[in-house]
C-alpha cells in the first residue's frame, strides 16, 4: 500500500497522477489523506482509498498508515502559522510515532537543498529538521532535495501579464538553481513504486539551467514574446509584502530569513550541480509548457 499526502496539492496531485498511470498501482494499492475529498477528481476517487482529515492528526495518520509499504510525505505550507518550526513539528512528530510503531516501511519526502549549509534559514531550516527527525527513526528514507520551484512564478501570473514584471527577493545577477514540480513528482513516484531500495539518502532534484533571475526574465520574455523584467525586493520588503497578503509575522519572518540565507550561502547557487536523471526539465521548456498557457488563460 502506498500512502499519498497532499493529494490535491501542487506536487502531491502530480505524484498521484503518476502512480495511477503506472501499471504497478493496481497491485500496490493507493491510499490518500485529504481534508476535502470533494476536491479529488472522479478518476482518483474511483481508484484509491480515501482517509479524510489532516496528516498532522495522529488518529488520521494511524488509520491511513495501516499496512503501509511506502508513504509520500509533504508538509503543506501554512502562511498563517504562528511558528514555522512548530508547524513542521506538528506534522513530523505523528509520522515518527507511526514509524516507531512499525506501521511504515519506507518514506519519500519533499525537502530542500541546504543540508549542512543553511542555518537560521526559516522554512529551509524547518524542512531540514524534519529530515533529521525522520532519519533518527532509522526508517528507509529518501529526501527529495529541491531548489527554487519554477511553479513559484505562477503566483505572479497577473503581474507578468499586466505589468511585464515579476518579483524575487534574491540577488538578480547570481545563479538561482531551479526545478519543476513535475520532475519532483516523477522522482517521487519512481521511488514509491520501487520496493528494492533501503537506507537513507538525499536525492537532489536540480534542473539543468544556470540562470540568474535576470536570465530567467530574459527567457520568459522570449517565450512570451513580450518584455518581462525582474524586480529585486530586499528581505524587509518581502517580509512586509507577505504580511500584507495575509501571512503571519512568524511565517513572513521565516521566508525573509530563508532568502537571506540563500543569498549568504549560495545553497541554490552556481556551485550546485544539475541532476538530469531526476530533473531534466529546463526553464525554457517549463515556460513554454506551463507559464505561457497560464499567462494567456
């Protein structure tokens, strides 16, 4: 049995689609944990078991993880959380308890680059602490370590379309490694369907590009056939903007700390090698396949 968390989320939804497309899913069995089953597609509801609730709820997780061979694990963002570390712990501690009771054989989780480098890095630090807690249980574990997700730009489609601009709180002239959520999902599904691996490893998921934000803007301009530029925002402005859009002070501060750490350490930077086996999608292809249709919708 494969258990999938966040099955209606950006990455979890794609993981579930990949699993359902694979012939092995009929014998493996798939179970999802979802707050609102109505958000699942008819195809999903027909072919998976549904456990309603949050995977931060120990009772829900215990029910979902009965006879679980593998679990796809993702801590969903919560912009109104009053503590970044507390939010991650609220999900991770019930998972570790299930592992301790022997109900889970393998875990594949979405994490981040930055292990051993990023400190006081907000959401990055919280994600790496999650990895450490899960690894301490001894369970076979694969942490999918992604840099900046290309899909983060989808939240700025209106600005790209109407103002010819997107905003990043990262140095505009330094390389920012990226990857697509589709590549993360492909890698996760492959590992979930493979029952031969053991041990604990990080799996970097880093796209082939070595673009700066300014370079990204140039690619976006070429694909959209319209001038698009990037505007740099400093950490303080970024924090204030997130609060203005409804984030808690703690969540916004975590994001500001994260971008400052990224600039300081370069853990999403030029020294990070690409991983074509797990992240073949380049930024230009993603802009053509995903961003352009979104802008034109």
